[in-house]
């Protein structure tokens, strides 16, 4: 348990209590995230999905977010950092794909 503050080491944040009492759900979320990663990698390898598809980035974002939830129970800094980068990169990929869908207009015409 993480102490809420140093003045009262017995006090525990409500968030930590919630995480501790629902640890199974967080572990399962992390496992689902791993399953999404593996399934997505399989689909990409066998050309069932394109790396240029919006869904590719959305599913990567979703998987990273789920693994991050799992890390709330069993924290690992290296894993958390890679998941955070994965979320940021996936967000950038989704934004780029959405911009490609918007028709470009030439203001000079």
C-alpha cells in the first residue's frame, strides 16, 4: 500500500484502496491488452490489417491503455514507459490518419 502522505503513514489514498480491492480486474485488463497486442501483430504480419489503417493505431492505443491499467497493480517502470510511448505514438498515428480523411482545399482557387 502507498501511504497517502508522510505526516500520516497509516492513511491510504482511496485510489489505492480501490486498486487493491479490484486487483483482479486490473490484472485481467492487462492480459486483455497483451491479447490485443498479439492479435494485432498477427493480423499485421499476415496482412489482415494495414499499418496505415486508423484501426491499427486505435487498437495499439487500446492495448497500451489496458496494459497500463494492469501495471497499476504490479508496477514496472520500464513497462510503464514503453506503454506511455505507445499511447503517444498511437495517438499521433490516429491524428495523422484522421487528417488524411479530411479533404484538402486550395485557398488559392
